[in-house]
């Protein structure tokens, strides 16, 4: 299941949460990425991390050599890894989670690891 589709699916069961994957005080709330987890697995987790999400959706990885970096489509002032842009749109710009899913779907996602470049060494 694509990340954007998982977010949309999770939005069917939840209302929006901020600054956390799942709302602690209000049941059935989730941020965009929390909604993706619910949409994919239909369960919540107490201690989920972005590392867990990246196992399902590699485009969310925090590994510098593989991370997908993009610029905030709202303010254009922030260029960071996709998982952080999602949080930024969700929390700072208050985008609807479905709009975040639409944005993610527009990205050209290339998960090919960057080539290793080695210096030529004289024999
Ligand atoms: Zn922004």
C-alpha cells in the first residue's frame, strides 16, 4: 500500500492530531503519519517511531544516504527529509491530512541508493 493511500485510509477512522502519531488524550486521533499506520495495519502502537514507518515506506527513512529530501510546498522555507515535511505540514501549516497525502503522491520517489563514489588511487 502506498504511503499516500495509507494516510487516506487512516483518515477514515480518525480525526487530526498534532505533534504526535496518535492522540494520547483524545481517542481516534492521528497525525498524517499516524493515520498511515492505522490505514496500513488498523492498529495503533504505543511506542512507534519513524524508523518503524521507514520499514514499510522507505521514502520516510532518516538514513542520510537514502533519505528523500523535499521542500515545504507551503512556505518554501524548509527543505528536509520527507517524514519531517509531513510533520511540518500537519503541525505548522495545519494542512488536512488528505492534502498531505496528495502532496506526497506528486513526488517522484526514487529509492535507489546513491552510488558510492571512490577516488581513483594511483597504483
Ligand atoms: Zn512550511
